[in-house]
């Protein structure tokens, strides 16, 4: 049995959707080795015989992968190591090999962080309610040993297979020539973009920060922050590219800027891909989280599809994808989920859909996306608060009598007259209250943001 740990130290890194913390402080080789053992025990109980492992370009990843693999092997399960990979490449491996997976990455977090995203066979999610709490309990109590034979480790390169699979899902052979500026942010997009987009004869890549470097020397690999899109916007304008793509650190999210260098809302991308998927399968179900624009369910309904609203977070959406048979799902944070990709998220697959839609028509991205943008939105605004519940209640009191409807699917969402709405959600990990507002006009959005923040930050 492994050494017991305090619940406080374990719960500090085991989050709602994954495991994440500061290397050397919260995450070290011993902790990760024991996590591997606990995960292997959980998967062995469910009939698994091997676990596939991938990792990003962070300096700490190879050591942590080695420790995790030791923990898995000690529990009698085999290990398949695919080496450097994007998170969606790991999901592909889990689907193709029909086995559980572990991806070592801290996504867009700074260099001192690392983490583990876990999944069951065929990329089914492992979240707090579907396994992470069990792993946490064993880490606190001590992971029982295994007296059987140790597992074996093998290496497998699946990058070419991953690229070929994506090309089967989205055909780009007949599109018009496109020049695509890509900012990999020194993350795993520098590994996957050449393999996927570089193989397309109709696509010319203008690369930016493709060098794999987990210290992120140019900017954080978090395109959700507008400051991290500035270099790509400049490159698009200077190169005359038709479109710009930005990937986060583990390349499971993809952000788009148009030919003028202006950011395209992930909600608009969700609507575009939903339209393509509904054209292929009329009447299908489309998942959208409650922060995406009202444009998404409006369009899905108009096209004869069935929109289903979800909480924020990949584990919730993946569960809904499975239970509803949805063909596609999208989030405001630029996570895009595909039934044909085992219900998992893939920024690269979303990018291929956008390039296909653009390449099939002789008009720029700004015009193409116009029909998918019907409202103005604030984007996510964070406020540091000491008591999120108290501040939320104060906002609700201020809107008593004005609200058309209030729901608590995730935080609190208040519907207002004229299709306006706002959502307040408390962060799971930080003393933050997150605000999102949408309305018909930017003036109405600004007025609501000012009113709500005055109360939240009082």
C-alpha cells in the first residue's frame, strides 16, 4: 500500500474535470505514480487491460509520464506510450485502441503547472463524479498494492493515423486554395498542424510559434485572452491570409480570426459546425452550454434540429453527447465535441469544418460568419469576491420583477425581456464570480454589465 496523504493536499489538485497543479509543490513523481496506480485499479475493475498515455511539450511531462506508467504497470496493466500528442490525439488513441487514456498537460496554464486528463475506453470522460473522487479517496487512504504480474510498456506512433482519420471526417479535396495563418503558441499545435493541415494541397500554412516550448516564450497559450491573439491578428493582416487559427497549449481548443484579423466568436463557430452537421443528418441533436449565444439554439431549431442546453465543462457535455446521441456540441470556450470523434472534443476537427465551409464558398470569413452572429455579448468577465453566493443573491434582488425567468443549471441564469440574459457562476477553484451577458445591442450589453458589476464589486 502507498503512503497516505492529507485530503487537503489531494483535493488541491484533483479538480472537477481533471488533475492539475504546480509541479514540485502540488504535483511530484510520487503523487503521480500513486495516481497511476489508483487509476489502473479503477480501470482494471472495469475490465481494462492497458492504458494509453500521451503528453504535451512541458519540461516536466516526460518525468511525470514515467512515474504514472510505473504506477500503472505495478497494478498489472499494460501501458501504450504515444509520446508527444495533443489532447485530442490522445482521445483518438483511446478510441482507436478501445482503452483508457491519460493525457499529461496543463493546457493553457503557465509553465510551472502540469496535470492529467483521464478518460475511459473510447474517450469517455473521467470527472469528479465518474472516477476522480474514487482516485482521490485512495490517494488519501493509501493505494492498495497488487500481487500479480507487472504490466508491459510499448511505444506507438499514431500521429499519421490521427491525421488520416480527421481527413476521413472532413473532405477538403475540392475546396478553393486557402492561406491559413496559424499561431500554435509554442504548444502542441506545432506538432499536429503540420501533420493535418500540411498534408492538404489546397492549404498554405503561414506558421507562428510552432517551436514546441513549454516555457511559452512568446505569449501564454490561452487564446481566450484577447492579448494572446494580437500576434496572430497582425500576421493575418500582414500576410493577407484568408483566415487565422490559434490553438491553446494542448491544442484541444481552436480560435478563429477573420481575414481582417478580427476574432470570431466560438458561438458563431458552434453555429456554423452545427449547420454542417445538421445538413448531413437532419433532425439531429446539438449540445450547447448555457454560456453560448442564443444564436446557436435559434439556428438549430430553425434548421429542424434539437438543441440541448448543458452545464459548462467537458465532462458534462460528453455525458450528454453519449446519453442523447448528439452529433455535435459546442462551448463558449472553443471546445467542440463530435459524435464521430467518440463524443470527445477536437479543436483540429472544428478547424477542418471551418476551412471546408470557407473553401466551398467564394467569400471572406467575415461575410461567412455574419449569418451566425445575431446578438452582442460581453465575453466572460471575472470579479474577485469573498462570498460568491452573497453577491449573486444581491444581483438577483436587484433584478426582482424584471426577470422573465431564472434557472440554476450552472450558477444562475437570468432571462430578461427582448432575449437578453446574463449568467453568474462561481469558479470551482478560485474566489471568482464569472459574468456573461448577451443582448440585442452592444449598448444594452454595456448597460447590463455596468449595473451587475456595480453590485458584484460593491
